[in-house]
C-alpha cells in the first residue's frame, strides 16, 4: 500500500527514480508509485463505510491505522471487488434505506461502537458536469443494474444511519458542485438534519492536489460529531503538500492508443495549452463539444479522474494507461480490480475517493478519538 517516505529506504528510492522525481516526492512525504507495504498496525479505532464502492475510503482509513470493520454497498458487482480487496468482518449488500430499517437488535453490537461512520452518497445529481436540478427528486439506475433510487436525498438517508448507529464522528463526502448555485439549499438542510439528531457539523472544500494526490480532485467533506469536547471550528483541515505533476507519476511506456479516426483528426487542430478538445472540435466541426476530453500535461497536475476516463496525454496523444489511472487515484499497485479492462479500472477509481485524501482527514481526527480510548 502507499506509505510515508520515512518508512522507506532513501538510498533505494534515489536509485529507482530520477533526481527531480525523487525530490518532488520527498517534498510531499508520500510514495504514490510502486513500492507496497502492509497497512500499519491497527490503533483500535473502528470505522464502518457506507456507499463503499471499491474501497477508496477504506484504504485511506487503513493507511491511518484504523480498523474498517464493515461496509455497505448496493452494487453487487462493486461489492465483489470490495470483498476481494478488503475482506470486511461485516458486509451488507443492500440499499441504505433497507439497512436503516433493520431492527437494531439484529445488527452486530460493534456497529453501535463506531469511532467513525464514513459515507460518500452518490453525487452525480450535484455534479456541475451533469444535469443537476433536472435530476433532483428523480430515480436513477447505475450501469451495473441495481434497483432504481433517488440520489439527491441519500445524504439525508445517510444522516439517518448516523442517528441509528450513533458513531462518535461522521465523515460524509460529496462533489464540489453541492455547494454551488441552487444546490446550496441542500447544504443548509444537511446542517439542520445533523443538528436535529444531536450532532455538530462543519464542512470543508478540500483539494486533492494540496493533499498529495496527483490530480485536481476537489471534494466537499462534512465532518460531524456528537462529542461535546470537540470544537469543529478549531479542527485543522488545511493541507499544504506540494503539487505532484503528471510527469512524475506517468508510465514511461506511454498510454493507450486512440483508435478513433475522428478523435485523431480532431487532435490535429489542438494546440498546446488547450484545456480540452472543445476548441479543436469547433475548428474542425464548427460546434463546441468534446469538453470532457481533457488534456494532461507533464508539467501540470492532472485534471479530475472521472469514472468515464477520457483524459488525453499531451505528450504522445494517447489515453491514460492502467498505471496512470492507478497512480493518479493513489490506489495501491496490487489492487485487484477483478478485470484488466481499462474502462472497468477507471470506473472503480473514478467512483472512489482517493485513499490519500481520506488518510489525511483520518490522521487529523485521530488525536480526538484516541483521547476516548
């Protein structure tokens, strides 16, 4: 798994990486590439992960020494991937609404002794790249085939889970778009819902590139607690890790060739500095489109890794390789995706919270929780 540099042999690292790469990684005090190591010894703090997906959050907590005792995931296919990598003590494959309806007496006692309840409610309805308001209140069915469900109310359903289990802390993640425009009303409702169940809450917009993640992953994190002695206004969630440029972590043997004749023709009209293919599309076809095909430059932090990865490496005009996707997402190199299909790998990584983001947050919460032990 990804480990801190102080745990690694500095001489070996200098031999493995060019001097510039070594210096940049040292400045960030992280190792996002090849060397794997077991998770640290558990500190006894217990976490339960909802909307677990591929386990990005789970890996982050484990890297901080937490014990992730269980998970909840609605998607059976995604759950198989989670089981293959994390082997949880308690595994629930169901709609979170159904979980909330399980009588407390039928749930494991440990779930009522949690230090952190973690959750990343599906966020496509709030994404600024999506339809936003047009989807609010409507049911959606993901490509994996699980049952239809409304998504914009899942944050409140998750808070009901917190009411049920009464963890010491709740960590809830969502997209940056949740705080923009008309969606701000949801933020106000989230605060009220937490307050109504007896929790104090505060939210932060955190940026992956400031946390040692080699991509511009911007996410809103709500942290709530029922502990009277915790002052959330004094909780430090500022991070100043140096940005990691794509050239530092990219695979040296290139990415996947672009086989589409149309895309290759469009690339002839792209100029260095273009954010995406939108300008090239306009020059070639007279209309603006393909704005989701973002360019990645070696001397810049890569843009957000999405579930449907259309990012293009500028250096050789190729799509990302498996190595690129895994490193950008701070997933471990030995993660078992149960497939070698690039689309499947990018979907898991794009839908998951980068483990390093959660590790940073978990480390900031640890001192408050260890006092309780």
